[in-house]
C-alpha cells in the first residue's frame, strides 16, 4: 500500500465568507430598491463603504473613485462583494480591493472581462496600488478609458 499525504479542505477563510455574505446582502438590497433609486443609492453605498475603510485604504479608494467617475462617467458605481466597483450596462468593469479586505500587503484595482484591455495573447487585469501619484493617476485614468472604449 502506498502512503499519500492529504490535507483536509478547511473551507473558505473568514474574509472570503464575509465577502460572500456582503455580496448576498448587496443583491437583496438592490432588488428591493425601485429602479429610480438604484443609481443614487448605489453611489451612496460605495461612498459609505469607502468611508468605513482604514486610513490607508480609504485614501486610495477615494482617489480611485474620483478618477474612475471623472474618466468614465458612463460607469455606474456599485458594491461588489463589499468593495467599490464600477459597471457598464450592468456588467462589472473594474473594482477597488482594499488591502485590509483579505489581509493583503497592498490594495488592488482589478478589471473584469468586459474591460477592453486586450493586448495580444496576455495582459494584466489587476494592479497593485500603494499610493496614487500623478503618474499612477494618469495610468488608472488611461486604463479606465481604454476599458470602456
């Protein structure tokens, strides 16, 4: 008989479970809102979530939010798994993931399939973010504009 080492599946982390619960709550909240209230309430939800973040993540999220909404006004802010996100015609284009969310070393700005960032056979869809300098701001703005082009 051969001996194999197996590790027990320990399931989702507490942070992953919290994100899934947040997403379920977001879906229920959105479904309860009237069509007219959805957009305004979604913006308020995103700004409230940003306000709850620790100082380092909040500063980054505020800048990302300002850049995204200025560079791509067609994107609708919304919460996605408890994180600020931006959608076009109901499809998620990009999101901000605070470092604290999954106990990460850095925050990220990520892009989903509808983002038109295609560049050959391989391209990045997530970017580490530690500060928003003028160069970083310009890069985020360019990526967001390309994503919705």
